[in-house]
C-alpha cells in the first residue's frame, strides 16, 4: 500500500513539478536561440502536456517507486539550477 501511495505522489506531484520546470527551461532555451518569447511560450505550451504525460507514464511503469522519487528529485534540482542560470543570463 505504501508503494502505491508513493507511486501516485510521484506520478502526480513529482511529475507536475518536474514537467513545469522542464517546460520553463525549454522556453528559456528557445528564447536564447532567437525565437521570440511569445513563440517560445506557445511552443512549450503545446509540448508541455506531452512532457507531463511521459513523466507520468514513467512513474507508473517503474519497478521501484523510491528510486523513481530520487530520479524525479534529481531531475527537478538539475532543471531548477538550469532555469536559474538561464534566467540570470537572459537579463
């Protein structure tokens, strides 16, 4: 039962947080590559649900929910650092 709860939390909250950070980083990368900011946001709004769906599928496909939570936390930390670096360089 505990593994099911952990899997559901990772598949919902972890996927949402990691997906939101991934779409933010993608938007900042596109803006850095010369795409207008409005177009970068529009592109990432179209790609964002696919990223979220892939993370959710991986969450429910993994064998060990504790390992999945570690991977999601590491990915979220890496994306947060990348987001901070890209934001500071854009200003």
